């Protein structure tokens, strides 16, 4: 059954409607202003609601964490799939964000099993793709001198438009005094965290122009899937929550404005949008195809989404190519794997397409599609925000994983391998299980990636003979020397990987014990034979987080996996 994008949720917490002075404030912040539902129902209402509830629960759990303003979630198991994205304004308390989230979820219930929904509230909105609300203006005009008020608003919005894409979290809150009066203008701008700097900049430029239509109203908001901008004559955040714009407004601010005005960006974007729409309307056979839920993407679309595969979008490199982050289909974040030309790259492309497109499991990376109509072969995969496991074990974020996260990672990898080895009418042997091929989602749940070396083994065969392929250190010596391929090859690699997760050391790290040089596996066996294998655990892990007996058992299982 094909995967269906049921609901794309964007929670943006703010105050819509007419704001009142803080000394006499009455609020209907969580009252729905508009509810819009998709036109088609999900294929299975029972499966849909189970996935919907799971997605909402994941989003709420992530937003409840201190300092978390952005979260994504998805439920992809059999049947209709549900995707969600949530973002709160940075000046809100967690309780305020959750209150709005709960109200929005309650309001969306009126859509039933519709395959898409968005609802606008005073304090937030849930938004499905392809919905645009350019601006919402107050019905009340300012009592301040109109010229001075409008000028102050324009200058403030112009500054935060430039500054926001230059911040680390794409968020700015600031104020500005109106000349010749004591009035203060309050304004914020925010882009979704998964946007690129270029997308944030372009979105806020459009929002800035749309808000011209609100002046001289006392307040206005510009709403887009990728960004949000608001100004008001009344305070809607605390004065101590403002951000100093000077740090983000360099000397290039004036030249940026001149370039944007002189380039007629709006006209260019309009022409580009019409061209893309016309091409899709014609539906040439090599542009978009749907086959068993896997989509054939247009090369030019992916090239545009990655800014011509620029370094800014690069998130990883492999033996046969690079991986880029891209935002497609009005807000869906994906990873685009670009393979270099050549026989080996084409073979890897074929393997990934044939193997990964046939599997659906929460611990296996989801392949969304491919592209073959350009100079490079491209694979489109789901995006994993926490990156690869090796970066958290011994990269820049070394020591940040706690024991609960590590044990979940070990268990998740095991589940994924069981699915590959046991739950099809044929076995899929990955052949390259290693830390850099394990990707993590927002909750640090693992997904096995990179099926470029994978092989099928028919149901009636226990093994096949093949040339060696894999990564030294993770590969069983017997397979490396004899080419005897079975599920035991992945089992051995899993054992090595589990030891890495537990210890925080690479399998190729060298440990000197007296006159002997030991690698991780040798060191683990030495500790086990002395009955002190508990010492293998990463010193960064708090001893209060685990029970020694359980940890020892996991180490013993990992060591057993390396005994073919």
C-alpha cells in the first residue's frame, strides 16, 4: 500500500486577531479563526487515526522539553502515513506552547479522516501544504502620526527581515520607538528551523512586502509555511526578550536591499512558478511517475531545492557521492543523495533503488524516490535531523548520548536487521552495517541507511558466494577471506557496532595493553575473560542510568554476535 502524506502540521504560536493593551488585555488566543480540511478521506480510517494520534503524541512530547521550539514527527507503518511539524515562538513558555498545541489538535478533529488539514487560532496555526495566507491586518488604525508610525514599522521590519536569516535559530524579536511620540513598535520574525538561509531570506522578503498592505493598522501578520512576521503597537512579548540587531546587521544591509529591489525577484519567481506548473501539467513521462509509492523526481526541481548542490546544503559525503539537504513540495525536508558517474556508482544506485524501495520499517531509512533524467544519479531519502551515529559517538558531539538513548539505538538496529533478514520471502543482507550508516531522527531513534552494497538471498538458499564488500573492522574475517555471504555477516557487524555504542570508541581505535596492541573487539574480550567487561562502558555515561547486570548481558550478546 502506498504511503500517503496525510497531514503536514506547522504550529506557529503567536497572537492572531486584534491585540489589546496589556493593562486591559482580554484574550481568545486559542479560539479557532478558520478550519480547512482536505477533500479526500484516508484509505483506512482506523489506521489513519492510530497514526494521527501517534504523530500528535510525538510532537507534544518533544515540545514539552525545555528550550524546544521545533519538532517533527511521523508515523509510517502499514497504510496511511501521517507527517507532522511543529514550531513555537521562542518567547513562549513550554506550557503556553502546549496549550495552543492542544487547542489546535482539538480543532482539527472536526476534519475527521480527511487527508489533510489546517486550522488557524489566535495563538497558533496548523497548516497543510499549498495553503497561503499572505497577511492578516487589524481593523484598527493607529492613533499615532501616520507617517512617523509607518516609517518606524517599515524600518523595524526591514531590519529584522535582514537579521533573522543570519541568526542560528532563524528568530528575532525587537522593538522600535516612533519618532515624535512615546509609542513603541514590537515585531518578530521567524523561519522554520529546517529551512535554509536562502529560503528564510526569500520568505521574509515576501512577508515584508505583504505587511505594507496592513499599514497604518496598529498590527499585522504575514503568514507563510516557511516563515512568519508580525508587528504590533502593543506588547506581545517581554522587553527583556528582545535581541540586539546590531550583531546581525552588517555593512551589507543596504546593498542587500538594493540588490533585491533591482533584481525584480517577484517577477522572476512568478515566471519560474508558472514554468514549473506548466511542466507538471504536461506530465512528461520522465518528470513524475508514481510506482508503488516511490516517486521519480525531476532533476531540475532537486537542483533548485539544493541551490545547484551547493556546499551550504551539503550534509554528508560517501565513497560514491554526496548527500544534500533539500526542501521540496512546499516544506517537506528530504535528503538528496548524488552519486558520481561511473560503473560502481550506477551499481550502487541500482542496489539502493531495488532494495530500499521494497522495505518499510521504522528502523530502516525510507526511500521517497529517485531521479535519472540529469547528469548525475539522484536518490531522494527521508531526512534525519540528528545525522549519523558516528558523529555522536566520537565526533563533535562525543559523549552527549545517555544510556537510554544508546540502548534504544542498539535495540532499533537489531529490529531493522530482523526485518531485513526474516520478514520477507527473501533475505536482504546489508553488508555495510557501521556507525556512519546509522542515521538518527529527532528522538535519536536509529534507521539503517545506505543500501548500496545490499544483496538478496533467495528463500531456498542459506548463503551465496560473492566478492568481498564492506568496511574493514566491521566485517567478519571469514567473509572477508572466503566471500561466504549470509545474514551472519550483518550479525557480526551488529556486534561490533553495539560495542562501539556502549564504549564510545571506534572499532578501529587502538588500545595498548602492555606490549600488546588491541582493537576494540580484542579489548572487549580481554575484559570479559577477566569478568570486568562492565569497564567497557563509556565514562561519559552516568552510572546511575543503567543496571550493571543488564549492561553486562548486552555486552555478552554483542560478543556472541562476533562468533560465527
